[in-house]
C-alpha cells in the first residue's frame, strides 16, 4: 500500500537548535517528493521539492532535504531554527496521485 | 492575487443539508485537486481533474460527494445529505501538469465545513 510516514508528530526546539524531521514513504515507481509548510492561520505552501538529479535539495528559508532512495526517505533539515519556523510540516509523495504524511507540528521557543 | 481561491472559507450546515464549495485554480493550470483534511492529519486525496476530465476518485469519495469542472477552469465539490463525519477542511490545489515529473501543486486556503 502507498503510504507516507512522518516520524514525529510534535517537536519542540529552542531557537538556534538544529532541526531534522523524518519522512519515509512506500510507493512503487517513480515519485516526486515534497515538503509543504503550513504557518498558523495560513494555507499550505511548498517548502521544497525533489524531482530528479542531486538528492540534496534546498528550499526556501534555509531548509534542505535529502532524498535517500535506498532508505525510501526524504528528511527535512535546517541547521538553525527561528521562532518564525513554528508551523506544521507535511511530507508528500506524488506518483499518479499525491499522498501526504500526517504532519509534524514544530514549536520553536524564543 | 493569482493564487488558488476557494469559496466559502467557512460553512456551517445542519446534518442532512447539501453544500457546495467552489475552487478557482491558477488560470494556466490544467490540473485541479480536491483534498480533505481533518485535525491532526495530512490532506487526504479525494479526486482530481485534468482540464474538464475527472481522472481519479478516492474510495473516500462516497456517492454523496460529487465534483465537477465543467469548462476546465473552476471546480465545484458538492456534498449531499451531509453527516457530522463530513466536518473537515476541504482543500483545493492546482498544478501545471507537463508529464509525471514536476507536478507541483499550489493550495488554496480551504473551506472549513462544520456539520451540526
């Protein structure tokens, strides 16, 4: 069955801490991978995407993600989080349809 | 603003009533998607269109749900005989599909449905 698993449902960090959010997927065939972010009161926005090529992709606001095909993973990272990164983060996989993970709520303490 | 828009933003209805939501995609986008999101979950795929053709429907989409995109532009999602379990955020997204790759979707603000 096609699925996306996000390892942490809630993460609390202090400002300047490093962030890594895990995402594993199960999907047979070619996939495109995405991380979306939803800031409080706002709609889903694309953070970064992987289609092909360099497995390390960089997105907006200093975020990056690494696609590891052998591990079916697409983990999101940021070296130093800010209070404004407080949001919910969704990993998504697109083949013939898009499947989202359950999301990770990140709270950054100022 | 040229993003995806949805109307209404909020809808409160009584159980058993019919409701209809509208989505206006980004104008040059050929694909339009509907998702449902409940608290603590990610968006769940409901259906999508390429131009005016509805190409796939999720098993989540019961017979009470119907979606149309008559001219390949805006889309409507209708729920008949609403149930309390239909309470959720209904999200619309659009994309410019140019093959399997690069299917980047842009989301609207959603319509929050509350069934009392």
